[in-house]
C-alpha cells in the first residue's frame, strides 16, 4: 500500500484552507435558477476599461497568441516609468497583485520570520504568509481602520514585512499623510512596509499619502498597484510593485517570468494613456451609487461602512450567507463578509444606477423576508 | 500532550498469526507510553489481538496489514488498514450476537466473530471507513479514565469588561477551562453540554489535544464568564456547543454581550479555516439572535425522562454557498425539496436506486454512539448489506433494552447524502420507524440527513 499523500505534505500546508473561487456565471445561474446575474461581489469596475485599452483589446491579432509575451513586461514598465517619473527597473509586473504579494514574501521572509497586517483586510497577505510557513500577526482594526500604533508594538526582531492596505478593503478607511509618516518613522527602516494601493485611484483627497512619493523618502517602502480595479482589466490579471531598485531586484529573483500575458501588457500600458476621463466617470458612478444606497441603508436601519473605493459594507439582520443565498435567488451576487471576519455583513460593489436599483429592490425584499421570519 | 506533535507508531505486518505477539506487544507498549492505565492497556491489547487474529484469517492476503497506534490526547487509537478479502464485520454491530450453537460447519467462523465482538465491546468506540477500492480502515479507541466532578453552583455576577481568548497551553488555562465546564454543567440542561463537561479534566485535555477548540470569556476579575467550544464534523464543517454564559442574571446586558462576543470570536476563528459551515444540534438559549439560521428541530424526550421537548438545530455558512449535489431515494425527494427550498439552498437532487441484492454483501454494519447521560443514540450506516433492515431493527431493540428501567433513548440516524448507497437505504429506514427531520449542510462528506425513530418514546 502506498504512503497516504497527506503524509508527504508539510503541516502548514495541511492546515491551510484552499481558496474556493466562485463558479462561473452560467453555472451559478443554473444552480440558483435565475435568468440573469448581477456580479457585485468582486469590486469590479462595471464601466469597463478606458478607451485606449479597449482599442488594444479589439485590435489584438489572434496569430499573436502563438508568441510568448515579453517575459519582464518591458514596454509596460517603460510606460509606468514615464508615468511616475521613475526608472523602469524599479517596477516589477505580476499576474495580478496576488502574485506580487507572494514574490515579496518569498524574497524577504525566512523560517521563523513574521509579517504584520490587520485582522480584517484583504486576506491574501495572511494566506500567502501562512501557506509559506510564516506567522501572520493580525492586528485588530481600530475604528474600522489599520491601527498603526498596535502594528508597531507587534513588531519584533523577526518581523520582515508590514502590509498596509491603504485604502483598506473592505472598510475603505485610509491613513492620512501625518499618520503614515508617524508609522514609517516608528518602523525606522527595520522592515519592509508594503503599501497596497489597489483602490488609490478612488481617493480624491490631497491628504492621501501617495506611496510613489513616500518611497523616495522611506527606502523600505514598496507600493502595490493594480489594473484590476479602476482600470477594469481584472480579467487580464495585471498588477505591479514599485520600490527602490535594490529591493525590487531581490523581489525579481523570486518572481515568475512570462506570467503576464500578451494581451494584458499592452492593454495595461494603454490604460494609463487616457485615464483621466475614465477615472472621473468611474468616481462619478461610485458617488451616484453611494447617494442611492447609503440613505436606503439608513432607511432600513442597517449600519454601514463606506469609505474610499467602489464598494460599501452593510450589516445584515441575519447571517450574511443567508442574505447571499436569498439575493442569489433574485439574480444578485454580493460578497459575504464572514471570511473577512465581519460576520453578518455583506459587501456590495458600487456600479451603475439600474443595477444598484435592482440590488436595492432585491435587498429590501430579503431584509423584509428575514424580519418577518419568512427566511430560514 | 502537545496538539502539534502527535505520537504515532505504525507497523506493517504480514497477515499471519505468527506476528500476533508482535502486534499485541506493540499495542501494550504504546498504550503505556500514550498514558492508558493498566485496565486501558489490557483493553487495547486485547482488542488488537482479536482484530489482528480475525483479519489474518479473513482479510486479503496480497498486502500486509498496516497497524497504526496513535495518541489522541484523551484516548489511544488503533487503526488497521486492510484489503477486504472475505471479511465480514457484522460482529462490530452494536446489536451483534454470536450463536455458537448454530451448527458445526460454521462453528469456527462463529468463534472468530466472537473474538471480533469481544474486541469491539472492550473498546470505547469502533468505526470503519472505506479507503479506496476494496481497502478499509478499522478503527477502535480506548479512553483514558477521568474522575467525574459535581457541577458548580456558585452564583456570580460578572464585572465588565469581558475579554474573550483562546486558552493557551499550561496549568492556568487548564484550570480555567475545568472551572468553566463545571459552571456550564450546572447552569445548562444536560442535553446542551458535551459529556466531557462532567469530567472537566477530560474536557481540558481534549482542548489541549485539539479534539475540541474553545473560547473562554473572562470578566474584569479574571473569573470565567463564558465558554464556547467546537470540533470538526466531517471534512467541511464544525459543530459547536454553547455559548455558555455564567452570569447569575442571564438577561443582563453584560450576559448578552458575553454571548455575542463569544459568537463573534468563534466565527472569526473558523472563518478562514477549511470549514464551510458551522452548526449546532444543541445550541443554548444564549445564542445571539440573527447570527445563526434554523435548520428545524427534533422532538426529544424531556429532561426528566417524561414528555417531549423540541430541540432546535442551528447553522450558518462560513462562506458563499456554491451549491452541490446530493443523492436521494425518490420517496425522500419531497422532504428534501421542501427543506432545501426553506433553507434557500441550491442542490441538484440525484436519484439513488437501491443496490441490486447480488451486488451487496450479506451483512451490513452500523456505527452506534450512545450517550446515556443525554439519553441519545446516533446510528450511522457504515457498510451496506442484504440484512440492513433486520440489522437496523435489531439496533433499535438493543438500544431500547439498554435503557432497562429508565426511559428509552432518543434514536437518531444520520445518512450521508454524498453516498448513493446510503440514500437508497431510505425505504428500509422508514420501514423501521424512522422519519426524516433535519438536513445538516456539509456535516458529512456532503449534507447529512437526520432521521428520528418516532416510536422511541412508546
């Protein structure tokens, strides 16, 4: 009899939960017996990519698919360098920011090291650390935001990386310039500080600390950004890290080359060329969605958290998973928040008015049903 | 007993009785090292001898028998992995009887089954699992002995603020857990408490060993203020007990806040684990409103043994439900459709037909757990067999006889709807007096159907 496979697997992998992505729309619609599905679970930009990126996608020649992409995203890095006034060698592009997170952890952490982040934030920092065998020190949020002082107190000699999601997913809170500076002075260069700015383009406030500028004063700062959110290229998976040249060089050693495809690279580069109007339109769409939803949540007597970003979180009068199932039966898909350690909250993407109205109508139905005891 | 460094001994032995002393001495040695007392060591050694002798005779001979002895914290486990061969494990049934006078031709087989019967009765639990085509794992456990303790009835008023934490290893945390278990045993109905609360040292050891996970609430003075514990149920769900709150005035805001903190921390603790679902078949009245969904209820006999009382079952998903498929006998379809619709679950219901008689073995096997303190028995089909209906009826009778002078236990039967052969047993189960009551989502390899024997109170 052969050895059971489990005996070949390290304990930290055996204990780890595999991420289960949601099923394709067609399968979900069949399962929930609905003829339409509004996907409001992944904070996608429903406006789609900016015009120049669209033109790249439309003009893609199928024979080009036969050739390998640029292994290190050469032209995209050139464009990023021009956009931010930095050496292209200071950029490393990955298959979405998840891949870049893994590369950074692999580059800096060794056995016995730890990372620090919040308990209620984007889960991938914690997941990658733990399945790589490193401790994730999780600091509770304070007033729905990252607690900078508690993060500093949690540091020890084995802390290698502090992940700050700014703005935070799912609460939308963000540190202002002063708080960021105090925090970075407290870290004092003892560890890498990752500023994950996936939702940075949704903040239109002069007091927002721009990681691209901060890294010039604090050499231990690296910044993550993505084309999946504001730029609506989630399906092509393009994210990047920018930092000091030596830091990025170490990260590159652990990074998989050729991981960004031939369509994603030029589309992402093009997206940066004419993004001003796209960003304004998206911000307007999000503002209109907030103006519709938030008063309705008030009217329903349901607490909500809605800061920067194209999403809102609302507390539910029953288990979030029950609300999810009932909304799915009405053709609306949201994100349950138990996995983010916000049990009995859901997160909903902020998109165009007709879809928001559909969501609101279905949500009101479900809340009424629950309050009347008609749901399970 | 550190939870992360399990002690384990594995031997691969040819299926030959010449190696019986090797197996027995390994069991004896392991039992002593793993903390069983003399009586427990004798039980484990005897069980290993009898199982080994039986499997040498009937298991497939093409591969060695793998014997694994492991320390489970509060018990020692022996597991035999073997090829089916001509094995019949009917003697492991709770209702099994061996008739040595049945005839000279079968006398030798009957004697072998008697050994199996002895082995199963000397251990505290036995179970069987299929581990691939024709490969089975037979498992038996012998518990360490712990003293019973009287529940604590000291009235206490909690002082804010309340803090909730996972107990760490060490004597201080162990003492707090034992204290909390005794407070819960006094304040809550027996049905709402795990049996180990009445042997609190055992409960604390189960937590240390990882058999239970626990959250302990303490008030400003460090007194135990509340408790919630849980364990795995199948690969995809956890079953919880509690929350238990130890304030003398359970309606106080502070008591409710303690229950809410425990529930919230519990969900945070399990939210990013393998578990898809959390449920409880014995929730307390302190479960905060709106945090869990009702699965329905069972009708159990009253605490005093008289009358009936409803027992609610609660659950919640820990992530989005992606749907699934279950097997179902056509007679069961209306019940499942109604329940899944009430719960707003999406399930593909697949039709399970009874297995052709010539494809099943002669004898079925049922797992039985009987909690005498709670007056509750749970049956689970482990192996299909042509005698299933008769065997099930024999189990019901045997469980009623166990009660002797007292009221008969409530009898539940769990069917794992991921197994078509189990779903196909439904008519036989119904014919034996069981009715479908609840679905426990993801509680087995798939959803579990809970049937209750409706004449148990008669």
